[in-house]
């Protein structure tokens, strides 16, 4: 990788991965994964430069989108009012609370945890910024869900934007033993987006564990009973409500579309 590319990705991490300020930042080990994210952003560029799209990415680098705080205008896609109307603030019963989610909670009402959306919105916006930059660089994004009532919508959304989805039971070795399962070496996703980070009331999604083993960055919706430490870019919000899931899918879809459209516009401008 050239020195220019190294400086480019160094600046990207300062913009995309700024740690949360305050006393609760030490409770967020996800931000300690910045070095692994740097490796994966570099891998995306290396893979792109090793094939026919190398010249394309060279032209995109000249635009230097990382000099902008919100190059894709994705922060406008998230608002506190819309999240509140989509029931994103509802958590689980307080007896199910994960201690590491306490910094993200506003309080309780009728023994139900209420998520503080004022803290969720900036984290959601940062996660969308990461997603947009990965898509802009030609990275592979995998959307993961196991909820029966919304899995068909997840698959439809991923297909519609030209990405991938995994909405079935997560079998052992999907990531860690792909060559044995598929029969040949397979490129793994550059970013995984989890619509929910647990498969049961207490067990984390095994896909998160596999991503952690292979240093694949993750974006995940974490409810009040989830462990945000397992997710690179956690989004504290309700992961059960149908309205909430539909809202997340719409935001993710628009983010991918904006990034791909911006990529095309920049290439046309270069020509």
C-alpha cells in the first residue's frame, strides 16, 4: 500500500471511529477494536487494487471523501423523533438488563428499561458513516437476522441494494471453515450488520463470535439485554419491534444507495 493510502486510512479512522467521551467510554471495548478496523479497511483497498477495479479506486482516492465529516449525508437519515415514533426506545424487563448497557439507558418505566435515544443517535450516525465508506470502497456487506417476521424483508433489502444477507441458522464454520464447507477459498464480508445481536434471551449471536475471531468489523443493534462489547459499532435500540426493524432496514438501505450513487458520481466527475 502506498504512503498516500496509508495516510488516507489513518485519517478515516479519526473521522469514523472517534471514541465516546465521558466516563462511560472505558465500558466500550468496541472502540479498542480500531486497530482491527484499520486492518480491514486496508484489506478492502488491497483487494480492490489487486483486480480490475484498481484504477477505479485510484480515481476515487483523489476525491478524498475522508476529509469530510459527512461526505455521504447519512447523518440526516437518523433523527431522535423518527426513532421515538418507531419504538426504538423500548428495552426489556429490568431484570434482563445487561450491566454494560446501563450507560445507554434513560431509566425504567413499569419495570421496562427505556433506552436513551440521545446517546443512540450519534452512535447510529457513526455506524452509518462506517457502512457508507465500506460500500463506497467496494467492500462486501452482509446483513444478518434470525427474526422470522422480518427475515424476508432483510433478504429483499440486501438483494435490492446489491449486497448479501444471512437469515438462517448460523452453522459452525460459516466464516472460520469456509474452504471446507464451500470447497474453495471464499472472500469473507468486509462488514457485517446484525439486526439483533442475540439468538436467545441470554446467548449472543454466534456470528458475532466468528466475526470477533476473524477481526471482521460489525455493526449491531443492541437491546437492553445485550452485551455491546461484542459489537464494533453498537447501536443501542430496540431489536424486537416490527416498526423498529423496518426503520433500521430503511435507513441501511438508503445509506448503501447513497454510497453507491456517490461512487458513480465521483467516477463520472473524473471522466
